[in-house]
C-alpha cells in the first residue's frame, strides 16, 4: 500500500502561513539577521577564548562551551520574536478585516488557533535548524554527546510551542496588535521572573527546614530554569551542583515534568483562546444576556 503525501492532512492555516512566509524577502532577511547575530556571538566568544593564557590546546577544549552559549542566544532571540508573530496573529486578521471570513470556513476555532501556533513554531525551528552547523563546532572537540543536540532541538520546539501559545492567547484578549504583544511580554515576565516569587517568600518566612523546597516547584513552569539545567547536565555537571535545595533531585525527571507541564499549559492556552474566538459561544452569551434582561 502506497502512502501519498497528498493524503497527509496538514492544517490549512499552517500551510498558508508557512507558504507566505517562506516566499517573502522578510523571511530571508530575518534568517540572515538571525545567523549574523549568532556569527557575531561565535566570533566574539572565540576571540575571548584566544586571549586565554593557557595556549592553543586549552582554547580548543574550551570550544565545548559554545554549545550553551549559542543555545542561550538562540532561545533569547526566540523569546523576543515568537510573541511578535503569535500575539498579532488574530489581531492582525481583525485589523485587516479578514477574521470574520476566516471563521466562515469549515475549520473549527481550535484548528485556527493551532494552525497559527504551529506555523510560528515551525517557522522558528527553521532558524534553529539552520544554526546547527555553527553549534556543531562544540561537538567536534568531544566531551558532548550528539544526543544533547537532539535534546536541544526537541526542547527548543517545546519552548517555541509554549511561548507561541502564550502569544496566541494574548492575541484573543486584546483588539490591537501592539496591546497583545505587550501583554504577551508581561505574561512571559510572570512565567520567567514571577515563578521565583513563591520560593523567595518561603525562604524569607519559612521556619522549618525543608519547606523551602516546595517553592522550587513553581520553577517547573519556568523555561529558563529548565534550559539551564539541561545545559548543565549536557556539560556533565553533577546532580548536587544543579538540584541542591530542590524537591525533585533527578535531572531527567525534572526536565520531563517541566516540559510536560509546558505542553499541558500550551494546550490549555490554545483551548481558552479558541473559546475567545468561537462565534457560537459568543452568540449563546449574547442570547443569554438578552434573555436575562427581558
């Protein structure tokens, strides 16, 4: 039995958005700028390593640290770009007055939301994949498993999906693109920085030992913490150096739980966003309001 690619179902929204983006010069220039920034970071780091007084051998061995350096820069750029793309996904359709036409298609609101998130996620993964040759320099000196590179690609995909879901939710909460972009950065600030607040409060007021470990559980929702742990584990750091004072001691278990929670939250954000644009739900609410007034 032959399987034709034409029979594989692809979300029409994702297909359309990816086709439009890939054919635009904006995508080409964006990819060029992304690689240029990574190239500058790479050569700047190489220049710092060459200033080391220990000679060529130690400088060569230090190339292994390019993996977390390049990876951190990539994730930082993604956290800035993805909210701009997804937070304006719905509001831009409304501003162009094409949103009502989009809802008249056979696609459900959830399919529309997922198409927008998936297109932005795969778009950003093209940037990540294009940077693999630069990042792979760190693996040529040994000391790193190639499975770490595969793990980085998987976790980067989950991160892009997570941030994209936050952006699409904000796009349904406001009417203007600027407002939704700002709101998405606020939400990201809560997940990145606000997740430290419970731990800090517990550390300040906890009277019994061991209670402060419970505050670390909120860090499971913080992508930055999980990526720091991922890079430290890939670089061979011991468990005591990474998980001191935290309730979950196993690096693998922590990352599995953390990224699983991110996927769960992403699906929850998408569901809530789909209810916000569901015309049937809005019609029912208006009908109930009129019935209550009468």
